[in-house]
């Protein structure tokens, strides 16, 4: 996948969406007192938040790297 | 504690929502910093806080007995008979009533809490994916270790000065002689016979 085609703003939107979804699930897992709430948190919420952070960091790398045109 | 964590999560959601609606804001330096906090720092802190809260919650007696197979074990804490070791410890607050299961069943080693969580996940798998075990057939892998009793009792005067304990202290510490299965303190949860027992009703 070519990140330059996707664009930083789209990456930020994906990152925000993942983080928001993960955080909402984390709230559900904290309010829900059930053995499965830990599974919901550890395997779904934390994964979504982690992916959101990762996508954000990828967008930072993409934003920091000079484009081919500016180098020429 | 959960309240603070939820406030932090809500703040993080609000910040992330800003960048979901208007990602173009990050072209300004100030907003770049806000984006870093909202999309990286706060969510990472929320994961750490959430994990900590869930681990602390899983140490509560209420949490342990929220599993169907553990319900009779929870009931056995109210047996009105001092020979029942878990009931005697729970009712006389020899262990914290809120952490009764964890106090005696925690693996007090460096990776103990991690092992406990893995065991818990295994039980969740058995409950929802594999075949749920019969509560009476549940056994601790490797048996109940003396270290779990000695964690509190070693150093206690009434334990150390007891001539029976003193005579076999080395065997107890090396786990050669089991506190529970060598015939001395052999009535643990005994859930097969719960229906014949009288139960203690705590004063509300």
C-alpha cells in the first residue's frame, strides 16, 4: 500500500476512528463487571487503540519524510 | 480511581474526535502537539490505566465468583464450620474479605500475577469455547502449594510456636508435606457436600 496516495489527513482520520472505537470499548469494559470484560479490553479495545496509535505514528513518519518532488 | 480513568478516556475521545472531523488542523504547530497528546500519549495512558484497573478488579472476590463454575466455591466461604479452612479464613477476616480468593490462590512469585491471568484466560476459553468443567472436578494444576499458606503464616507467633508445626517446619517449607492433603487441614471448599452444610449469615 502506498501511503502517499492515502494522504496524511486520511491516516489521521483512520487513527482517530480507531482510537475512539477502542476507547469507547474500554469504557464499556470498565462499566461491565463480567469475566469477559477483561477479554473485551485486552483483545479488542487495547488492540484498536494500539492500532490507532500505530497509524498516527505512521502518519508522522510519512509527514516527516521529504517528498520526491521537494528533493528535486 | 475508575472515575479518573473514565475522565481521561472521555478527554482522549474528545481530542480524537476533533481530528476525526478536521484533520487539517494539524498543519499548525500547536495543533500538532495537541494531536500527539490526543492520538498517542493519552490513548497509551488509557491502555495502561485500563490494564491496571482490570488486573486489580480481577483480584476481587466478587469478580472470581462472577464465573458460573465458581459460584459454589463462593458459597463455600459461608459454611458455618470452623474446620472448613477457606470459610474460617474468610469469615474471621484472616484474609481480606474483598480479596479472599486471590489471597490464598495467588502465585506469590515474580511472574505469578501473569500466570494467574493466563490461567484465568484459559478458564474463560473453557467456559465459552471448549467444555465448561464440572465445578466439583476443578483441581489446581500441580496441587495447592504450601507457599500460599506460608506466605502469611510464616513468622506468625501462633503458627511458629505450635509444636506440631515446629516439628515439621522444614517439610512444610520444602512442600514435602502438604498443609491440606496430609490429613491436618484437609477440609477446603468441599463443594460436593455443600447441600448438607449450615451457612453463616453475616449481619448486614
